[in-house]
C-alpha cells in the first residue's frame, strides 16, 4: 500500500482520494483472480483497462 500511495500521490493531492484509489487498485489486483462477471458486449480486458484509467484520472 505504501508504494501505491507514492504512485497515486504523485498526481493526486487529496490524501483521502489517494487512500481510496489505493484500496480500489489493491482490491482489483487481489480480487481479479476470484471475479466471475459477465461484462455484456465488453471484454474483460476492456473493462479492466477502463477501471485502471479511472483510477489514474486526476
């Protein structure tokens, strides 16, 4: 988590936002192996790419 805080903190000045982004990113990484979800017409890769872009958005 400390590493994620440094990464997100580099472009996100709000400490609460940094912490939330870290939790989401970590949860996505850990939970990815356990998720079985139907994404309709979107591929899993497309959905994950979008999720990462949202986490990176400032």
